[in-house]
C-alpha cells in the first residue's frame, strides 16, 4: 500500500512539475546555479512542495526561470534526461558542504563549551587555593578536604587540564569530572559556609 501511495505521490509531483514548466519542460536548462536555502526555508519547488536545496533552471527562449528541489531532480531528469547527471553531482557537493558546515558548527560549539568549563574550573580552583593559602598564612592546619586538594596531593587537581586529548569530548569530560570533584571537595566553601581560619 505504501509503495502505491509513494508512486501516486511521485506521479502527482511529476505532473505538477510538467504543468509548471509548460508548454515544453524539455526547453529548460540547468546552468549550474544552486543554493542551500537553509533548514527553515520558505522556498518551494516548481511542483509546489517545500524545498531546502534549490536548483535554478531557465528557459533560454524567454529567460523564464524555475526552482527545482533536490527530490525533483530525478523527476526533471525524466523530462530532460541529459541534465540529471550534473544536477545530481551538484546535489552531492551541496550535501557534503552542509555536512561539513554542521561539523564545524558543532566543533565551535564544543570549543565554546570547553572555554566555559575551563573558566568555571579555574574560578572554583582559585577559590579553594585562596582558602588553603589563608590557612597556611595563619599557621593553621587546613581541613582535610583543602589539604587533599591543595596540600601534598595537589597534583590530583592541577590548575588546568594536564591531559592531551585527540577530540574536544575528552577535554569536556575532563573538566566536567574535575569541576564535580572540586565542588565536592569545596562544597561548604562554595555554598557560603565559611570555615574559620
């Protein structure tokens, strides 16, 4: 049943495309002009359905243009077979470009997240270091938590990430884990419950 519905829809789109490009759809040529109208596109194919990837075709005799969506490339290819190869090749390039742009955007987002986590870690680390130093300056023994974090075991909580990771996810994980450790160790101080020096 679904195959029949899909076939009926395909026929309807193809008929709509033929009507939109009347009287002779084969007069339209694809000159290589295409663009990505974005994920929230308001563009529509000549057949009427909404599209994101737009391929411009033009009728040479009068300069009339029409927009074809990536789905209708094959429908247009059935109408004007010689042009589908170039459109499909351009479609593949556009899809790869979109994937690369999305990958870059995610990477930038991760780098921003790392910067935020790094700043938060440094802020919390400094609060603890200042508290520990206050005990040292007063000649008093620091509470065990501060001693654990900043005393003889201070290498457990370095000032910044001391690891090398191949991906941003490694850095994100390190900072999240160590922020949680610092919050656990410095809980009373961070929550405003001052420890008298």
